[in-house]
């Protein structure tokens, strides 16, 4: 629906949604920018980078359980209210983990790492499920880049803040700053749900669905299956880059608080690059289109990874990480979300949960198995070569899904024309 045909009330509702989601994107990524460097540094201090593949396997198992649980609620609760409930629950879980790590309970740092990976992916995908449900394609092409940009601004603020906090109050105490922030986000979402003009959706079921319904939706949709495989390929490649980066940074910066500061600065660079890309996302999608943009991304990452392989230094590895994450958070995220718009409501919510919430983290588990297998066999030197291989697979899968996306968009346009 174009803005010309919208009533004044509908325009008001859309404006509230855009502003509310911008604020939400900023505060959400601010929270993660505080959580990620602190939790990663605590984990590396206790276990070293060699334990990362193991914790990633636990994250993958947690993602499967979380997806099943999420789909039970996504079909029955309005998405903004669901976001508020998840945020509040995440804050309470964090509080328990803070006390557990302080008491040095066995496995507490593993649990903290798992919490860090799962809380953000569930909240981010709930954010995008709501956006996909309420914005048409023409609006989404412009506002999605703005949402990503606000998220990057929040990430920059958090990454700049986390280093100062770590040096002044200690890395472990950074988590005490995160706890009230999450509670504040949850309270804000309840207010947003009240004033956003979203009164629920006719697609919501009164009865809880079968726990496997999301998987059945994906299995029946060749489109979603291709989306799932794209996510697997991209996240395995990015996870392998993360593993190599953590190996290098632990060796280069053995002192915990200094390492937290450096990790924060790397993520600041990621946020800045992502911000530049996000501010241009609308123009990029306007002039290149969704198809060309989606295919260009693996090629760009391939160049960065190639540079790190040819010149294996901390700087080149950091550049590869910055490239992978900044693309993932900006143009890839916006263009990928646009690919969901031609789909039905259940595909955009329950099916999307399987593709994005579960697969993002299960791909980490697959990368972990790869690293553990090669390390056990004495072939660890081969791990870096799998990164460009997965980038190549990513490109092929992206081309296949773009063909189907184009077909759906054309069919939708023909229906409107008729």
C-alpha cells in the first residue's frame, strides 16, 4: 500500500512503528555491545579459545530448544509483547548467571556464553518478524536500512562504553549495567505495544501449535529450505572467521581487561563500517536491486578472507572479522529480510524462526564439529581453507534463491495488476 492511499490514522500508526523500532534497535544492540565483549573475555579467561567449539555445540542445542519454545508463543502472542516478555526473562536469567559466575559454579561461564548467543538472536528475529509483518516492500527497502543504522549506533555506543567500564569497574561488573538496561527495554516494549496501534493479528492461533509445526512449514517450502541453507553457509563461514580471530587475539592480548578493551574496539570498527553501509542501504537496494546486492556480498567477503590467508596477521584477521560482521549486520540483514516479504504470515514467523533463530546457532555447532574433527585428526591447518569454500557455496545458494524470489515478486505484481 502506497503512502498516498493511507489514511491519516494509518500514517500515524506507521510513523509510531518506525520511530519505536528505531529506538528499540538502538537499545537492543547497545545491550549486546555491552554483553558480547564482556562475556567473551570472561569465557576466554576461564577456558581459552580451544573451548569455543564445545560451547558452540551447546549453543546449537540451546537454539533448537529455544526455537521450539519460541514457536509455541509466536503463534499466540502479539510480537511486540512477546519481545517484551523475552527481554524481561533474559534479564532475570542474566541475574541468576551473574550470581552463579561470582560463586564460580561449575559450567556457569558456559551457561553465560550460551545466554549471550541465544538472547540476542531471539530478540533480533522477533524484531524482524514484526517488521516483516507490518511493512510493505516499498517501505521496507528504505526503513530497514534505517533500523540497521540505529542498531549500529547503539552498538558503537555500547562498544565504546564497555572498554571504559571494564577498565574502571572490571569486566565481570559490566554485566550489572546490562541487567537494568534489559529490564528498561522490556518495559518500553510494553508501552510500544500499547501505542503502536497493533491490536493483534488474525493469523494468531487460539490453540498452541504442534511443537514441530515450524519445521513442517520449512520442509514444505522449497523457498525456506534454500533460505535455511544460505544461512548455514554464511554462518559457518563467519563462525570460522570468528574462531581464527579469537585464536589470534588471545595470543596477542593475554591480559583480560586489555583484551576486553581491544575486542570492544574491534566491534566498534564493525559498527562504524556497518553504519556507513546501513546509511546507504536504501540507495544500494534502489540502484542495484535486491538480487544483485544479495549476490555481491559473498564476493566482498571472499576478498577480505583471501587477504587474511595471504598475510596471516592480527590486522588482516581483524579486517576479515570486521568485513564479515559489518556485512552480516547491514546489507545482508536488510536484503535477507526483504526476501521474506513475498511469503505468508506463518512462513514469516514460525518458518522464519526455524531458519533464523535455530539455524544461525546450529551453523555454529556444525562449524564446531568441523574444527573439533580437524583438530583431533591433526588437520587444524586445513580449517582456514574451509572458509572460502563455504563462501563459494553461499554464492551458489544465493543465486538459486534469487531466481525464486524474482518469480514470486513477478507473480505478486501480476496479481495486483489483474
